[in-house]
């Protein structure tokens, strides 16, 4: 299930990247008709930086969550295979 969600998120992120970059390129190119292009260029760069930070943060959180789930699964698997039952281990030491 998690792999399916990760695949969908990856595809949505790709589509979102394309839409944002095309939108920013159209915004910037349409503003080149003006004499002063400094303001639209700075706005475009600012929006791009905000977008990169926002999407990067979300992607990092998702990656951390997936890694923690994988570590948790590995720990459960190891604890089920190698650790003896605690009450059984304690009663064996007492006898």
C-alpha cells in the first residue's frame, strides 16, 4: 500500500513541477514586454524559491516517514526472531 501511495505522490509531484515551471515561465515571459523587467524577474525567482522549499519540505517529511516505517518493520522482524519471551527468560533465571 505504501509503495502505491509513493508512486502516486511521485507522479503528482512530476505533474505539479511541470505545471509550476510552465506557469512561472509564462508569467516571466509575458512580463518581458514591459520596460522594467527587474520586478517580474524577482517575483518569478521568489515564487520559484518558495515552491522549491515547500515541495522539498513535504518530500523530505514523506521520505523520513517511509524510512521510519521500514526501520520499524525491520526491528519488529528482528525482535520476533531473536529475542526470547521475557517472562520465560526471567523464570528460567530464577530456577
